[in-house]
C-alpha cells in the first residue's frame, strides 16, 4: 500500500494483479468494491492453478467469482473501474481485436525477454523447449515473425473438443498454461465449465453494454 501511494504521488500508472484462489473466490463483488475504494481503477484477475497447490481455485468457484465480479462491475463500476477480462470481452462484442491472450484465437500478444537476452513466447513458457533465440542474434521485432513463434501462437486454437462449442469464439480453448497444468495442452482449459457459465451469464449484458457504447459514438 505504501508503494501504491508513492506511485500515485509520482503519477506513475500501474495495474493491480489479483490471484483468485480457494480462499477469496467467493469475494467477487467485494474484491472489486474494495479495490475501487482504495482508488485502484485498473484491475486484472488470474486463477490460481498450479499442480499440487492447495490454493487452487476450482472451476465452479472461478465461474462464480467471474459472474459475481462482473455483475458488480456492470452495475457500479462500468466506465470507472477497468477490469481486463471484462473489457476484453466487451471489445470483442464491438468488433475490436482480441486484447487479452486468454480469450484470443492465437497466443501472439507479446514476448518475454530474460535478463540474459533470451526471448520466449510467454512468461508461462520460459524453458529450453520454448526458447526463440537471443537479442544478441537478431532484433526483437524479428522474433514476432519467426516460425517458432508462429508454431507456439497457433497451437492455441487447435483443440478438437472445442470445435462444436458455441463459446469457441470467446476463448478458443483457454490459456495453454492452464491446459498444460491440467495434463494436456491439446485439451480444453480445466476452467471450461467456469467460462461456459460466465459467458452464458455475461453475454446478454455485454450486448447491452455494447449498444450503450455504440449510442454514445
């Protein structure tokens, strides 16, 4: 909190990254409300899902969290509190490009550069098998067009079980990190149940928000 106050005083912009785990998953609206009261207006939420962790959030818990947090944001925070997941889905509803890799068709939103200059396609995939090269070998922009990066990026949407899903265009199988931790990167995300629940709950309301945005153009 002291660091946040210092950054605010110095006009340094920052986001809050909050991990949703078994202990706070039932606090969706409460978390958003508390952050907003502290003046934290840019929020990101990610689910805890690590092999063997006692803090992992279940798909049912995470689905409930997303619905609860979304309802509060739509009612009391829209236009004032910026939540990455919800604004990314809203952008999708108004025809804007995917802004969040979790919901994107391909994993090509950024690169990771380690202190050694080694370049990787994602901060969850920093390992020898995913290394794209080193900045001493070529300029950074060339890694975005490399064949190795394309292979990583386009594995996202190659989940056979998702092809008939009505929500495929909103998540494309989910984050490969969660799929890998669930046992098989070629399978849908372990949070599939959570996302289906959330998309069904939020889509009619996102459509209404999209119409509000269109009417203010």
